[in-house]
C-alpha cells in the first residue's frame, strides 16, 4: 500500500513476529486473569496487541519519512521486518541538523505513544483487566522500541543522532561516522561480556537478550565500517585505476566483412569496435549495420561509410573518481563507458565488473576468474555489491570530508 505516495512493504519475517507477540500476549493475559479468559478471547486480544504494535512501528517510520520529506529528502519506501521497520531514503539529508531532526522524531513518537498507552491502561486498571493489560503491553513495547532505537549504534536512530551531533560540532560527517562506529563497538563488547557474565550466574533469558543485542550491534558496526571504507575507496580511486580495454580497433578502409571476421575471432564478442585512419581515431561502428546490408555486398561496402562519432558513446574521463563513473554507468543501457585520457583519446573501457574488482581488491579480496566471468556475463557488480545504493548515500559533505 502507499501512504501519501510512500510505498509501505511488509517483509515475510514480520508475520513470525506477529504470531510470536499474539501467543505471548495471550499467555500473559491468561496468567494475569488466572485462567478466567478463554483461549479464543486471549488469541483475539493477542492479535489486537500485535496489530497495535504493527501500527506503532508504522507511525514511528512515518514520522521519519514525513520529516525527511520536510527536510527535502525523497523517501524510497518503508519496510517492516522482524526487528522493526526501516524508512529507506534515496539520498541522505545534506545537513547535520536535518539528519538529527529526521532521526529523533521516530523515537520521540514511540516514547510518546508508550507513555500514552500506559496511562490509558492505568485508567482501565480497575474497570477492565483485559484492556488494561492490552494497553500496558502495547505501551511497554513502544517504550522498549523507543529506548532500543536510541542506542548510539548505526543504523539505529541513536547512532544517526550521535553522528549528526558530532558532524554538526566538528563540521566533518566522516568524523561523526567514526565516532558512531566506535560507540557501537564499545556497546557490543559491553553487551556480550555482560551476557556471558549473567549466563554464568544462571540468568538465562537476560543473558540471551544481551548476547543477541551485542552480536546485532557488532554486526551493524562492522557493516557500517565496510560502508564507510567503500565510500572512501570510491572517492579516492579514479577511473584509470579501474578501467580495462574491452574494445577492438579496425581500420576504417576495411570492407564490412571485416566485422564478421572480428566477430568470429572474438567469439561473438560484444566489445565496441573503434575505427582509426592513419593512426588517428575517427569514430566507431556498430555491428548492427550487418543486418541492413546484404551478404553479397559485405565485401563491396567499406566501414568508413557507416562511421559514428566517438562522442555518441557514453564516456568518462580517466581522472574522474569511481563514484562519478558509477552514476554514469547506471544511466547507460549496456552498463559500460568508454574512457578518455586528458588529451581526449580513448584508452580503455569501464564496466560494473571492473569497478567491483578494484573495490574488492582494495578491501583485500581477490576474486576467482570464474566469479569474474559470471559477473561479466550478467553485467552485474561482483558478489552483489550494491555500489549504486552506496553512491546514492554520498553527497557533497562526504566528498569534502574525505578530501580533508
């Protein structure tokens, strides 16, 4: 469904949470009422509890989304999953205070709803035990949701708040990210060691909760560290350091049949065919012309009759940073760019695989040739790297920060 133009999606894992909270609420109601409430009534009340929790998470994420729109950011969608929800922005707000307002509104809504539900539950504490228990449970879950989201851990709201505050006072977004990542590492270690200590003392359930939170925070901080590293790599590396030479060169005075021979030699390669004359680049030619020329004329027609200018091909400069090249590649049909040097001459080509390889190499991962070939056949970034999404998160503040 859509709410004010924002798509709302529900991940299948959310239904597991729905079932869990329904059964949990039913069991608690049975305990509180000393078995006076029937199992069916308990399930109905439990389902209502889960639905109100669902509604609370939606309102939490809508708060983020509406504030993001107010700050000039575009919301891609809202997704609800087993850990809660996530409002996905096409691009992060470019100011620290804007990001702060977007992040803080969600927990504020959850805490306000939590207090309101609990106050409402207290009003029914004597007149209706069932509704009192229902409202108190929903209120407690909202308070838990709000407090958990305030943990200074990226990508939780608390982590974004911490990052934005440091960014605001230092003027460097990258410093804010580093502080938030460091905070997450400290919290994860404290949570894990506390969980182990409590487990040794016999507190099983509390220990499991702390350990789960600790490992969640640790994996989150690691993912954020990798994200920051990839953004740094994409800004520091230029196109020349990643490009390859996936084009072929023919003289323009050759007959059209030379294209067929080229195709046969290259095993029906889709590489671009560039044309030269007396050592100078004169353009390129598309193999599509073979469809428009009868086979009998392939040796009578010459390539120079079908030349197209090189500037018609999507291109990029050798000195451009890789993040700019990714933006250009994603706007092309074939996912490939012709690379020009500072003199305006072609020196190579750049595609998704070239970029993915050099980024992974910088991260210490060398891809096997088989994986590279598979990625090139599908024209995708190796290992499913979501580089376009990562670039979309970068803005002018990121670039200037890395340059410093």
